[in-house]
């Protein structure tokens, strides 16, 4: 059995290059092309398999896609006909159906080179592109029956830079088989269910510093049970749950019109403790939504105008532009007076003080869709929409002591808002009532607050279960056009999770993003600096293939 081997090719003498070119000049047909910008890349993974193992290769391929540092390309070399088994290769359905495996490039060849199929077709592909064959290219040649450490690529990159003239190797970890009575001894054994496959994979993937051994590729439900059975370090990321394994859970329920299956792990209303914070939230929610019932009886065009203006000020300027893109992600900078003014618009949305809001959101990105996500859709649509807000203990169990907003806590303005937050809420509602009476309180206060609430919450719920995925983020984030319209561009959520640093979420010309328009306006006035955007190379690297 060949061990993982890193071949490092540099410019060689003409005689050596000529002999290599002659060796690789046999006719070969390829069914894939080099990725765009291939000549700028230099680190590739290449592996092959036999027809009998191909149906069970999905865990291995996922293991390679989920590396802490991505290879520039991953090639699966498959001959047309297997000399060893005397039969043709059939491309398995999971290579097309599993969105996580879209970065895998299938490389077909007319010739079966045996074990050397792991590398020869890729070298031929490089040669046929007209590029220099053996010049600054690193190819990581892997076995098909191993699950590798998740920091393997990162490790090889580091050591190949330090030992550029060496071929590096390491030992892998055997992928155990689950026996089936119908199968022949010694043949690769499929796992009985996808959930069982996830359990096996979790037990054999080596522990890395960032991803615990016993959580990888488990269902959300299994991850939850294991995580909360021991002390939690909220600052360490955990692997994303397996959507397929979650689907196999007995108590999993499919979210309407979605491919997401949820399991309720936290009690929403009964047989749970209600902290004073929870009771205050419920009381305020009932108060706000109750006042909304008076909207038809207090309607006027002036009140509708008040609603629209306050919706833009608190929803667009306050939540999406300030709390989200500037404070939570630092995607652009403004003068402090403008930053604080925009942040105060967010305070008027009554979604918490800036420090609390940014902390929860940063943990959401660190633990997206995992049991440590404050509002994972795997616990149900209601939970991700607003249920999590009514259970302070469950949130603190996930985020611990927070501690991820030191940049905000170092600024007196934000700490002052945190200490006096309740008074700002009371003052706002009192001012609306004094200036506009009950209609002003209803339309400028309750109805607008509830409206912005649910639009913000739809980003957490709807944009993780409904919509399309343009980029391979490894999570459930989706691009949802109607949420984008209502939430000033926030609905392009898959774009955002792919490039959370980006000040622009609507990355296509047709993706409406009013918040980005405001940022661009500030930039044109010289009020927004260091505006961060993804490069074309970054987008191409994560974009799913057609």
C-alpha cells in the first residue's frame, strides 16, 4: 500500500525533462479541464480508486474537501476500464448530488496505470495544457482507503516550503469496514446507513488542534449529545454536522420545502427554567406584537411615512450596516462620530446593545449550524427564527462568557450603551407616544420594531433553509432573494458566509443590496475607508462548478 506522498517538482536539467516528457507522451483522454488560473496554482491532491471502492469513497473525498487549508485542486483519476477488475468505472451519483463534493474534479483516462493512476493522468493533464511540466508543482498523492488528519494539507504545505528538495510521506489511518453478511470477505464493505458512516468516520479521523476527534461528520443530534456531555470551549470551532447523517436520525423532522432535517434538542416552552431575562423578553414581545393589532385602526399616510423612515433608519442604517457589517465584521471603517451615530440607530431597533449583538453574531459565524451556534436551524425553524432569544441559558451554554468583543468593550461609548440600554428603549417609546400619541407609538414604535425583528430573524432562519448556494461554505447558508429585498441585501446569505469580511453581500450585478449602496455613498464622500471586498480569485476558489 502506498502511503501519502508529496512530490515536489522543480526545474530540472533538459535531459531529465525530455525523458519525463517522453514517458508521459502516450495518448490520454481527459474529461476535465484545468481550473481557471491553474498556472498560478501549485498544490494539488491526486488520488484514484478501483470500481469496487468507488461507491464508498464519499467519506474520503469529504475529508479532503474539509481540510483546514484547501488544496488548489483535488483530482480523482478514473480510467475508463479497470484492468484489475476487468470492468468499466461508473461515476457514482453522490459526486453530482453532494454539493460539498463539487470541488472534486474527475479526471478520466483511456489507460489504467495501476497504482500510478494516482499521478500520471494529472501530469499528463498539466503537460497537455502547454504549461511547464515540472516547474514548482506540488502534488499530494493519496490512498483511497484512508481518512487523513484535517490539517494534513496545511502540514504538507509548511514542510514542503522548508524542505523544497524532498519528497515527503506520512502514515494515514485505516478506514474501518462495517461487515455485511451478503458481501465477500476482503472486499470493501459499505456502511449500513449514512448515520453509521458518520459514526465510523468520527472515530477514525485524528484529533487536530481545531477540530475535536469525536464530532466530525456526525449528525447535529449526535454532536449535541457529545458536546454537552463535557465542558465546552466556545472559542474553539467544531466541525459542521453531516446533513445526511442528521436526515437519518429517527426523530428528525424535515423543514417545510427544504432539505434540512431538524431535531429539537431544547425545550421551547414547557419543562424548562425561565430566567428573569426570558420573562422580560416574552413580556416585551407580547407588548410589541399586541400593539401591532391596533395598526389598522390608527392608520394614516403620515404614520405610514413614519414607519417607512424609521424602518430604514433602524433596519438598514442601524442593524445591517452598523451592527452587522461594520461592528460585527469590520468590513469598512468610518470616522468615530459616524460609527457611533449609526450604532445608535441600531440601538433604536431594540435588538440588544451593540456588544451583545456582535458577540452572538460572531459566535454564529464561528459555529455556523453546529450545536454551539446560538440559532442553528438544525433545532427547527422556530428556534432559529426567535425561539433562541427566549432561552438565555441555552444561549449562554453555547457562547460561554462571550469574551469575543474586546474591540468594542475597549470603547467607552459601547460600554455606556450596554449599561444604560434599557433607558434608551424606554426613552424612544416615550418620545414616540408624547410626539405622536398612540398612532405614533404603534406605527413608529411597535409595528416598526416587530417588522425589523422578523426581517432580521428571517436572515437566521429562512436564509439557512430556503434558497440557493453559490459558494461552497460547508454550511446551510443560502442566497434568498425575498429576504434580501426585505433586509436591505442581507438575504444574499451564502455570499456573506463565503466572505464574511465583505462590505458587499450582493456580489452579482443583479443582486440588490441597498446597504452596499449606502456604504458606496459614504465612500464617495470620503466617509468610508478600508472597504473590504472579495477578489475574483477568492470567489472562483469557493464557487460551485456548473
